C-alpha cells in the first residue's frame, strides 16, 4: 500500500486524512496533540507529533513516504514546500502561501520532484477548470466568484473560518491582481464591489482579491479576475478594521511590550470565527469562461453549491478544498502527472483524462459542479 504523509491536522487536513485513509497508508503530522489524538482514536490514523516549522524535522519525517500533502497555515507554506522538495519528495500543497512558488521550480526540477501547489478550491479547482478549457478552446475571459460562509448569519461578523484567521485576513490586505485587456492590474482588496444572486443562498457581496495566483503567469488570457464572496455588509466592517490598523504588521508598544496589531487581531478572531461543534457551513462558487473554438463562441459556467455533510460531520469548505487535493494526490500516486518542477493545478487540468477524473472523484463524494454551456449564434 502506498504511504502518504500529511503535514497539518487542521479542519481541512482532517478531511484530507480521512479521505486518503480509505485507500492509502496515511500518517498525519502536527504539533497539536488534541487534533492528532482525535484522528487516531476515531479513525485509527497513524500520527506523529512534531514542529513543522523545524526544517530538519520535516526533512527527516517525510523521507520514508511516497508522497507528501501540505496543509499548514499560509505563513508556513513556502518553507515547508521547500523543505519537502529538498528532501526529494513529491508534494500536493494547499497552504496558499504569499511567496511566488515558481522561485522553487529550478530546485524541484533538480530534485526530480513534482510539486502541485495551490491545490484547494480557489485557487485549485478553479485553476483545473480553466486549464482544461484553455486546452480545448481559445479562452478570452475567466471570472471566478467564490466564498465559504456559515449557514446561520450571526452578528457582528456573519462569518466563520475553516482556515487560519491570518490566512483569511490576507485576503483583506494583500493587493489584488487581475488581468484586464491583456494588462496586469493591481488594486486594493475589497475594491469593485458587486452584488450577485445565488440560488439557495440569496444575494452576496463580491470584491477583488488576489486569487488568480499562478494563472497570471501560466495563462495568456486577456481578461481574468477572481472575487471573494461574503454576506452583504462585510466590506464596510472589514474596511473599518483595516483602516483602524488592526491588520497592521508594524509593531506598537503596549505597556512596554512590542505587539503586532495583526497578531492580536488574529488571536481575538480565532474564537469569534470558530465554528461551533455541529455548526453548518456552505460553499458557493461560480466560474464563467468565455472563448471560441473553430469560430464558434461559447460560454461555460460552473456552479457549485455545497453544504456541511451531516452524515460524516465534514465541513463544506473542508470537503470542497480537501477532496480536490486528495483527487490530485491520487493522480500523482498513479503516475498520471508527468510534469516535474512546480506544477500548479492548471497544468494538471490541461489533460482531459485527469480533469474528468477529478470531476468524477468529487462527484462521488457529493461535491457536484453544475456545468452550463451557452453557444453564441450571433
């Protein structure tokens, strides 16, 4: 049986571990004993308690495994991926780190490693979808609207986080890059708001975020943009927090101690944004791709509406993010991904067989994308 090691036992990591455990020999590593004990006690998954910020420990731990899955917070992601590559191990990573992954491309090729980065929902599945269509037609525009939300709206935030609060805050402070008329445009996040209606959810608020990631480099498409979805009113309170300095990384002195406001805010929001046991969440995504093939114009729309799984007690965002990752890990273990070096999901999706495998894999787990095709006959 193939041996898989998962680095990170958070809410998404937990879903990844349980899913992979059905097919592979899985070991999970984290510093949090409580999370590891739950996986071992309830699912008989092997665990190792270790500090994943320790480069020596990471390289030693992964050496006897066939593949590594990275599911750590974003601020740890780049270093962890680099350590795994240095150890000569293939990796599928979901950490959404801020650094450019292609700075590790030469190292990965030298080590004969395949490193699939940003392999979650968005970035992740959105990249897979675009990579597939770019291989089938000439794409002229790509728009991705995506968000994870609590089913019950609770004042004041009307939001709960599956990921680290600091990773969520990154979406509110990292400059948003998108492509317009063939040019890269950089704007503040939370700009260009729009109200968008979704069946079974209602009207949501969308704004610019830096979700295109590797697509800016790998896809030659005139218009591409990604926007985050939240319940209406979110922009206003987030801007107040941001402009008041709560997201600042510049240290201030409080009672003689240096404190980064961002760290304090993250600490406070950890409890405020934490989902209660059994609390349900939902995930909404709409991807619109327009282009042409042999002179025929087409528009494809991918709609995802997913909710907390009451049977398995798995959060929707963990399902939609984690199962994309486990599907791609399966492809890599089967030798279906040949590319060495940094391999973002759009490269995986460019192979129709791999793309359809991922769609079917997700469908088997109840994560279903509704696909609509419109032909422009004008």
